[in-house]
C-alpha cells in the first residue's frame, strides 16, 4: 500500500516540562506517574506547584524541543544542586518530572471504508523513561473524566532486545480528519542509571529520554522477532546445549505454535511445549535439539505451524549457526574464548550463557568453575568486554550467565537462580558428550564467585546466601546494599507514611541487604577489590563490607585490595598477579578440602529460609516470626560439645556428612538445653538431622519431610522466582481492562527479566484445576473471577470474598480506586506461588499494576492494599500491608491495616 492507504502518526517535537520534584529510587511506582497533575482534568500550563527543589518553593511549566532522533534532554540548571547534595549527598539529585507533548493520528486519505474503520495501535519505544500514557485532550466539560489512562512501563534501563509497547488508543480516532492526543511521560532521574552529573563537569543532572511512536494496523498474523532468538554455538558440529528459541510476536489475535518440521538433516527438533501467544505479546518458542550427527550447515532451517481459530499459518525460520573449533585449540588468553551455551531455565525457557574453557583438561578431580557476574547494563552477548575481563584458567571453566537481562534483578531472585542454573547446565552439557567428559564440571559443583560493580554486589549476595557452594569470592567495586548506595533522602512518602507501616514495607528489602548476611562468610576466602577513585560506587562500600566481616571474625580469610587512583572500571581490575594468585590457590586447595577448617564458632543468618543455603551443613528451615526478625543460628564446638543458640528459628537441620570428623557424636546443647540423640543418627554421612521447636520450647527431632523450608514469602517479588512460565489468569467476561493489564505485565516481564508468561482465561483455569501439569510455574490472578473466588473460598489465607467484595479479616476492601495485591498458596502446586491482583475499578487496577515489582527496591511485602492518595503521597497512601506467618497464617506482629 501507499501512504495514502495507511494510518499515520506524528509526534510533536515541542514538549511541556514540569519539575523537578524530589523522589527516591523506585518511589515513582507508588506516586502517580503524572504527579502532581491530574490528567483527567484540563492542564493549566500556567499553574505552579510546590517543590522543595526550587527557590521560592514552587515550579512551573517550561518548554523543551526534542531532537530529530526523538531524544528529549531535560535539565534544571536554575536548581541549586550543589547546595542540595552538600547536606543530602548525591541521592538528593534524584528527581521526578512530568513531560507532556502531543501525537496526531491521521486516517487513510484514500482507502476503503472498512480500512478506515480499523482502529490502529501505536508502537511506542520509550527508553530511559519510567512510564508513559496516551490520553485524550480534555475538552474541559468533564466528558473525559471517566477515561482512566493506561500507564505503560518504559524501558528505563535502555535494555537491548526489548520489543516496543503496543498501545491501544484511549478513544477511537476520526476516520475523516486528524485526531490529536496527549502523550505524557514520567521522567525520573536515578543515580544508579544515569550517573553522577559531575562526570560531565556541570554538576547539573540531565535526563536524556528517547521516544519514538509508530503506527501498527492490527492484522491477524504472527511475525518473527529475531532479537529474541536463542541458539548456542556448535563446537566441531556439536551443539553446546540442547535449547533453541524462536522469538514470535502476535500482531493481532490469539495464536498457538503447535508443531515443527525440519529439513531431513534436522529432524531432531521438537517443540518442548505448545506456546500460546496473546495479541501484541512476544514469546520465545522452546525447541529441543537432539543430535546424532554433527551439523555442517550454516543455518538451522525449519518451519513452525501456528493456528488461530480457523486459521493455520506456517513460518519458515533460519537460525544462523556459529561454528567453533574445539576449545582446546584456542590458545589466546581470553579474546574470542567465550562459548555460547544454551539450556532450558526452569526446564522450559530457552536461555543462553557464555563459558570460557580452561587451557587443559582435568587432572584427577574436576576443579570448581569461576562464576562471573557482569555489571549493570553489560550485555555479555553484544560486547566481549566481560568475557575478556575474566582471566582464563589452567583447569577451571569460567561461567558467565546473562542474569536474565543486562540489569536483571541485581543478581537477586530469578537472576541468582539463573546463575546457578548456568553452572548446572555447563556440567550437563560436558557430561552428555563422551569426547568432552575429560573437561567435565562436577554436578552441583561449588564455585568461585567473581563480579564487578552490580556483579560485585551480586557476588557478595550469592556467596553470603549459599556459603557451602562457594569456595572463594572476588567482589570488585560492589555496593553493600541499594539503600547505602542511593540513600532514601528527600522521600515524598516519608512525610506521610505511618512509622509502623513503613517498617513493614521496608522489611521487603531485608533479604537484599548484604551487610546483614556477611556473618555467613567468616570461613570463605575473600579478595575484595575497589578502585580508590571510584566515582560510581564509592570505595567505602567495600571497606565497610570487609570491616563487617572482620567484626564477625577478626581472623576471617579476607583481603582488601584498594587500587589508588583507579576509577570504577579499569582493565587490570582482575588482570593482575594478586587476583590470579588468589584464584589459582583457592581453586587448587578446594579440590580436596572439607569442613575440617571450619571455625569452631560461626553464625548462620537468613531472612527467607527457602531462599538461602547451608553453612558448614547447618540450615535454617523456618522462622518463628517471619519478616519481623532475621533468623540466626550460632554454632560453637567447645570441649567436645556442640552449643547452639537460636534466634527467631523454628526449625533447622544438620547434614551429618558436613560435620568435621572429630566433632561427630558430640553432645548437643540447644538454647541451654541438652538434647540426647541416638547413636544411629550419627552413623551415616548422608543423613540429615532435622530439629523443630515445639510449643513448650523443646527441640525435638523430626523426619526431614515434615519440617520443610517455609514458602518463598516475605515480599511480592518472590513471584518472579518461577521455575516455569508464569500463568496469568484473566476473567472470561468483559476482560478488556484485565487483558490490557495482563499484556502489560507480560511485556514488562519480558523486557526487564526475560521471564515468560502464558495468558489464559478464567474458564480454562477452572477446567484445568485437576490437571497436575496445569500452571506448574507461579500464577498471577487478575480480578475476582469465578476461578479467583473458588481459590479464595478455600480460605488458605486471611483474604476472602464477602458479598462479592474482597475482604481481609472482616474488612471489605471495596472502596473506589482501591488496589490490592497479595501472595497466596498456588491452587495446585505446593512448591509454587499465586499472586492475586485486584482493583475495585479501572483506576485501582492501574494502581495495582504500577506497584508490581518488576524492579528491585519496590517495597511491597506479602500483601498490600492502597488507595488513590498514593498518587500524591506515595507509600503514605498505603492503607495496609503485611507479611504472612508460617503456613500462610496471620502474622500479627508484621501486619498493619
């Protein structure tokens, strides 16, 4: 078609800008993205609004012109930034702005009436902005007050391989003349993302937002999305992994990928599972590769069959193959040595990682590999910076996981799980081919952790949560925790939120605070590194982490290397003799090490037991009061006896084989009471002794399967730890708003975490309740559909349905504009979670979507409900929040409503 037969759209280059307003990191998820204005009312571009960042205390609108490429640069040089940071530090530079412009949609000028009646969608790419919305231009007569804007999350991290937002217009455009809409953007300056403006010399923070808007006329078709393809390298013709992925996007309609056919040479390709794609959704089709002969072709070619109602289509796919020589022939130190492997994360999601082979095969027992965590914003597949930074070893592999995306979840949650999965995948890949087994990595091997910047923080995080799987740590330029890196000063919420409620909200960040868990590293060799002139992560962070570790154990095996004059990143951060000597000696010494060198006194600290591992074979399984206090287990071996002191621990276990030989059969004293155990308890290296505190405070042995770790509760973000695609359930009747929310959720999960989602309706969910394979991953339930009511009526938590309204312990949550989110036991799988998201109306549902924690640092515990006041006062608008107790029980100490 020519341009005359298509819809068109133009974006004005003129923007109205309102700001700056103080805001702390992630506060924009509670405030209205358009704060302080109400977009349902006519905008007064002459009005002023209170702001503590402006001389005189008020700010007004100003004008900015975007550049030709759509980039919009916003700064406020009249604000006295240096004076602000003089008292509050660089966190005071964080601020919020409202940006407003217009888009105009032009109907086809030469087309049939039927084409003109097709309502187009917009394809919007917002990079380094928080949220955006398309809204009608108010006529001023109140007719537009019922239109609730749909806010879409922008790609604030500027992540690569991110599909555009497919956006429905809020009102139908004219088919005969141009229609103009407002486009609003929440522009939020975050230090972690945009850096210290002193780097540029002026000291004035500047937003640099990129926005493009295109038209997409819905057509019933599915298109290839190559940015989401997954394919491993082939070494001498053999795939370094068994997982392939093909990215597909539905332009319109519901489609299901049913089967695959390949050329005769590639008959060993099978779809792992049927993949349903919702309108505008992008998914990765999982394909399993099984080889009996080496591949010599330059591309894997095959055809996918997709169906939708009465339509069947076929898509021809060609994935380009990267052939490699055997790694034993690669002699250079690191360049070009990264091999791309693939596997099914959680058994279903095609996932890629990089691995660097050692120079030589194993001699005797396989050495532990290096697990190397990249920094924030580093795309390991687009640049070889990170693979070249990790020194190649004599006998140890280096595993470089992607972390889901270049930012992921700061190596927490699903990013940490993926890191461990990449190590396990390498072990399996090498084991499955006889010719590679002399280079093997042991199953469930221990690792030496290494990381830089966000990866350095991630190395502290993973090592202190899973100390028994870590032989050593090399964290470089890592921050100790987000609240210390970017303190939450100048928070608008802080002026309004109840202190007790604030404590409950902030408890959702406790599992991320590395300093609280450093006690777990007292017996782990650590070489901590930091550049002395780091202007991104201040050097005091590593100094403090080392200080905390030495406070727990003055004799801890920790070395601090501060490189004077060096910035955040420098080529020799790992490429120096001290690092190589530490790595080599640690990897060599651990090949025969056991727990004989364990301290005679150590403390295991956990916040979420099911999200932490063991220390010297001791594990905390459940807490007495989840969320209220950390769980701590202090173990001392003195004069032939074990003395154990617990704090906030309900159940713990001891792996007998992990105990030093000279310490087994010793008397056991727990919290001042002696416990006599039968000799047979100690007679096997493989036995696990599980102890649980009864109502009288006595510790008694229990079978291992009785005192399991508590469910992964404590914060809503745990729903992201899904072993398989997240199932999103929407109502069957009139699901337009819920479907929109589901599609935006799926889009956000894709962009920020590459977590897959399957959208189904209420009736399908009810039909499959008895199916053991139904929704084995975590689940998100939108609205109070019949399915939702069926699950809630089982009363497994304090939430229920009364007179058609959501209730919590007798209180009806049915006020206008109210949003509620809460974790709940999964209806069919005990090891998985369900998250209910409910809004009493469209406004409430939008608010609920906004606080869904697609990023770290969003303070949402197990359950939360909030009203429209949050739009202007942030967490001050939270009306109730809490953390579940054991077995999903009511936790009075950690509940406020």
